[in-house]
C-alpha cells in the first residue's frame, strides 16, 4: 500500500516518530512517503491508500499548519484508513485528568478540521532542553516541578515508547477494517 506520513514538529521529536513510523511501514513492504507538512502542498490522493498525520502539543494546541492540512484534505483523509498521532508530555504521565484533556484536544482538532480519523493515538514525546530557548527552558522546568519531577536542564529526556509504536505499525492499516 502507498501510505503518506505527514508530520508537524516544533522541537523535532515528532519528526523522529514520523520517521520511525515510515521506516516500520516500509520494512513491511509498504510504499511509505514521509512529508513534513510544510512540504505537503500538492497531494495526488488517487495513488494514496492510507495516511498518518502526526503533530505535537504546545500550550494545549497542535501545530496550526497541520490543522490547515487536515482541514484542506479532510474529505480525502476520511475516505481512507487514517490515524492521528498526537505527541505530548501529558501522554507520558499517569494523571487521568490530563489524559482526558489530551483526548479532548485531539478530538477537537479532528472535528475542527472536519476529518474523521480511523484512530487517534496519544504518544509520549520528549524534553529537549538542549533545543529550548530561555523561555521554553524555564516553562518546562516549571511544568516538570509541578509534576514533582526533577529534571536536569542540561539533558534531553525521551519518553516515547518505541516498542508500542512498532507494535501499532506492525498491524496498521491492515487491522483498520
Ligand atoms: C513551550 C512548550 C509547550 C508545551 N506544551 C505542552 C502541553 O500543553 N501539553 C503537553 O502535554 N505537552 C506540552 N509540551 C511538551 C511537548 O508536546 C513535547 O516536548 C513534544 O515531544 C514536542 O514534540 P516536537 O518535538 O515534535 O515539537 C510542550 C513543550 C514545550 C517546549
């Protein structure tokens, strides 16, 4: 199958995740095309069998350019097996309220675009202190402290569960019915 993997990233973790997903699909013989959303202008949907959209949360929002892409291509997306990967740090935690909140954000993102994905999957992202500017470093230390986590601002920390992602994309899209 030809499968598009379109992603938006701010600090790079969703690019890693999208690359991993495209690689996993390609390993199984699919024609996986990895596209940063900024390059995803002209899509010939006739040759596309399925699509993955991936974006990350910043201040409770997914990247606006991914929202615009989903809205522009909502009909083509809804007509195929599609999956939305929403990357966040809340997904790494165990707070049920935060989990409910990120579920709601993802559902609102899709509804606002008029896109009905076959599946929404929450993926844990990363702290990327080495790439944050002063404001982000400060904000993320504050968030970590609120959760009672000690973070070393000199060090990145990755929470993404690569094994779970691999298992997901060893079955999708064949299991999407
Ligand atoms: C300024 C800033 C704001 C963030 N806001 C949220 C948020 O509202 N909720 C959340 O769960 N994670 C939040 N995060 C964590 C990111 O979603 C996480 O670091 C993710 O891995 C970023 O993905 P990216 O590298 O693809 O941009 C925030 C991160 C930064 C730097």
